[in-house]
């Protein structure tokens, strides 16, 4: 297995112990998806291997995010120490994101 996991009180805790690469990114995403479908947790929490994950790790996380979103299962991420990852470059995200229609642009 590329990941480790634990299920406690309806929460699926997933740990990605090391950065993913091209060879194991899909396997990690599939393992997490299989666990979510098998256990139907109320929430999924993914512990990332570093505070600045590789693009391959983000790719797997994006796939898991889409799957969780389609099932209505909240997804949270933490850094390797269990703390929330750092804020995105440029500061915190706005309190309320503006919803746009698919393909819509804000500047016209």
C-alpha cells in the first residue's frame, strides 16, 4: 500500500508517508477511493508528507477531492505534523468565494 489509514468515529484518517511520483500517484488515489466507498465515512482527513507537497501528491489529492465532493463527503488536509498546511501564496483565501457558472468569466 502507498498510504496508511485508520477509521475512528466515522472519520477516515489517511496518511501519505512520502511524496508521490508518477508510478504511485494513481495507486494512492485508488486506495483512498476504495476506502471511502467501502467505509462511507462522514469525513476524510488526509495527512500530507510535507508542507510543500509535490505536484504528483497534489494530483492524487485533487482526484480524491473530486470523488469526495461528488459523494458529499467533507475532505480536510493536514501537514506532516498534523497542523493545517500553510496559507496559499498571496495570503488567505476570501471568506466567501464567488460562485461562477461553469466556464464563466468574471471580467465581462
